[in-house]
């Protein structure tokens, strides 16, 4: 956690949004992998773990898009 915090604080703020977009693309690949793993699972416990993986990956993607949208709103000019 400390290493991750140090790395994130060293990244310029202009690069945060492109990095978030890249991470969301990777999480999308994770969702595809979780769907495939759950689809080919034979045992019920494996199917349950696959479903949990799908849920966690989806939460990660949705949360990432939410954070990215908030960051983009910070950079918009306010009129009025």
C-alpha cells in the first residue's frame, strides 16, 4: 500500500485520467475472462467463484468510470 501511494503521488495530475482509462480497459478484459471461466466451470463452487469475480470486476469498472467522470468535471470551466 505504501509503495502504491508513493507511485500515485509521483504521477502528474495530467496523467491520472489516461491511466484510469487504461486500467478500465484492463478491467474489461478481466470481466471477459471471468465470464469465460464461469461459463466453462463444471463444479457449482467454481461457478459461484466465477460469478463473484464477475461482480467484483464490474464494480471495479463502474467505480473507475465514476471516479474518471468526477475528475473530468473538476477540469471543466464553470460558467456564470
